[in-house]
C-alpha cells in the first residue's frame, strides 16, 4: 500500500516540478521532505526534463 501511495506522491511532485514550482513548496504540498524531492529529482532526471521542455526549436 505504501509503495502505491509513494508513486502517487512522486507523480504529483514531478508534475509540480515540471510546472516550475520550487522543491520546498512541492515537499510541503506533497507531504514529504525536501530531501526526498531532491532525491527523486536527481534519480529520475527531472531537472534535465524541465530544461528540455523549456528549450525552443530555434535554440536547438
């Protein structure tokens, strides 16, 4: 049960991160520590994904 709950939190956290929200805000909203958000971010490449999302075609 806890794993499924964590996956939901992680998914929500990723969505919030991709929309530009700060890690501390996400941690408070999702009810996990900022360190947990940071670990998820680093492990799953969220920063790179967010950066890639913001690059326009001419910049490529």
